């Protein structure tokens, strides 16, 4: 198959490819197996970090040849065949103290990432809630920058109870840093902060060019606000039936079934 005939399927994980108990169903897995065996590419496109997504792709059995991992909402793209990062865009270290200071002033939990750990000044309720799924070592410190070997790919802010407080923090971040960063929600409680050059939509374009595959041969599926940019950029943008209205409005099609009932299977076929 020539590159111009190949397709790329970009899929979010939580609420999209995965069921509520973090599995991939047998029917959806079979459809994905057939898609990739036909010479096409698969790309996990998520807000999670690379170390976690490598573990997840292997445990799910979707670490196919020709697979790519798009992590931190498009701030990092990893070629699984070559075992190398082909794109990375970090939040400059000089911005990190200001972001965390604003989070503290707003009473919002925030953390960032090294290659294999989470770095935070606070290991309270929000950190425990987040890490129940991610399961990564914690570095707890008030001097965040001292524990970061390079610009981190993103910062995440979490509020489990007062979503209006989280939105006030988002607006404050955009007022100060909006010329350089993007903010979006990966679910109602999680606010993602990353550079404008990143984003899942930008990753769709970058990977298509890297593989010399026309953008009309791309498919992207998601369920949350941080998926909107890739849904809009892809040749076929799919919103899950369990997605919010704002996500559905951005899509070309909406699945008939949700993520717990093989909503993606017919589109992967």
C-alpha cells in the first residue's frame, strides 16, 4: 500500500477507546487489529505521559508495528518502531514558578512531570485521585523547577469540588500567559496547560506530514474538550455519544454507542 492510500486512526483513551474500567473490548480490539494489519497506522492521542502510555499500549496489546504515541495533549510524539521522540514541546522552566504560584493563590492543586515521576507541592486529595490511575512516583517539593531536568511538556491543575474556582484559575492563567499557552479541560475536573505549538490537532497535522499521508486519510475520535482540535483537524472527526455537546458540535459524526459498548468499532472497520 502506498503512503497516499494509508490511513491513520488517532484515538483518545479514557471515555473513547477504553471502557469505564480501563479495558479495550474484544470487538473493538479485533476491529483495530484488522485496521492495522491492512497496512494502516494507529496513534494513541492522550493527555497522559509517555511512560504511562507505553505501559498501557503494551498491556492492552495495541503496541502494533507502525504505532505512534501522542502524549501530553500533543506536546510529545513518540515513534514506537524507532523507539524515539520525533517531536517535543515543553513549557519553559521560567514560566513554571509563576504558574504554580497562581495555582496556590487560587487554592488549586497543580503538578507537572519528569520522564517517570509527578512533581507537585501538594500530595493531598487531588493528587491521590489522579494517581489512582496513573500510578507514578511522586516528588513532593515547593521548589518545582529544581526537580525538572528539562522543560515539562505540560502542567495539570485539578479541582474535585468547586469547578467555578478552577475556571477562575484558567482565566487568570490565560490573562497572564495566553499569548504563549493553551488551556483546555480533559474532563470537568482536570485543566491542562501546555504550549500553543502543541495540542492534539497540531499532532494530527505533524504526524500526517511525517508519514506523508494526506490529511483526508486521517480519522480522530474523542470525548472531551482537549480532543476537539484533533476532531476538527482530521479528515473524519468522531465524537463519542458519551461526549459533551461542545465536542459533538466539532465532529463530522457521532457514534451510536458509547465507549462501554463498542462505539468505535464500526468506524475503525
